[in-house]
C-alpha cells in the first residue's frame, strides 16, 4: 500500500502496481482513477485519514476504461453521487466492465511480472467490474470546474478514449496509461515509456499522442503504473 502526499494536495493511493490519486482543493476532493474494486476499503480509509467524508467528493475522473482504472467508479457513483467523467470513446468499454486485453495478457503470462500482475487482477476482483452506468463526457481542451481544475488532454492509443489530466497551477500531469514509468513486462527501471505494444490498442497512435504532452514542459508525471 502506498499513500503519500506527492505535492501540495495530491495523494497517491492503490497498490505497488496500480496507482490512483486524490486531489485536494478548497476542502473538497477529486478522485483520479479508481483502481480495482477491492481498493474501495482503502478509499474509505484515506477519506478518514484526510478528515473527509462522502459529501466532500466532488468529482471522479477516469483516464480510460480498463479494469485497473475503473474498479470502484460505479460504487463511488452510488455512494457519493458523483458520476465518472470519461472520454466518449471509452464509454462503451466502461459500460462493459472494462474489456481488458486478455489475449495479450494470457500470451505473456510466462513473464514473472505479468503473472504477478494477473494474480493481483484476480485477487483484487479485477475480473468482475461493475459496469459504469452514468458517465459525464469530457473532451480534449476541457478545463474541468472540479477540485484541482484539471485540463483534459486526449491522448488516444492505449485505448481510444485515453486522456491525461493536467493541473496547471501545480505542474502535475496524471497521464493514465499514455505513459508508464516502469517497464510493464519486467517491472524494472524508472523512466517514462509507452506501455508494451500488446497492451496498446494502437501503439503508433500512442506514440504520436505524446506530442500533445510535450508542450507542457517539466511536470510531475503521475502514471497509472510506476513511481512519480
Ligand atoms: Zn492500467
């Protein structure tokens, strides 16, 4: 378990392999990605630790609709009455419960790091995701009027609707799986990199999307997988 304040009002949550984040602003919170379903208990603990309750959650932003990012989004909606914000191109996937790239995962199970990841998926209920029912559509260039005031940058390639969220006044970029900071196949190293080709729906597009992040300059890069 990892829970630390990375920079002013930005907290990392999740597991060693899967990150989601809380952003604090004016005594309210934005949840960025929702890990696996089993992370719900952790979410409740974090709220408690930070001195918040359900009514302080103002937004749930999803970088994309894979099972390790939408895990407790529906439960959050039911409990806190916040709809998940998602790019329209990933809505169908979210309503189908995530649609993981199972074929690629199975083919790569001989890799110890992928096997460990797969075991975590199963142990964390990542194979039984509650479909995300009500979704607020977000688009490239939107500045969202929620805690942290994130800007939406559409960076397709990992999935069709992959987005990054940029906090201009804190120079923080939540890049989802547009980039990881660890080699997903070996779980080694610490440099920004694309996910392996077999995990991206369109690897060339994922590479091309990076151009839209380049103009941001230096940021604290907070990925779905890997350390800041
Ligand atoms: Zn992921």
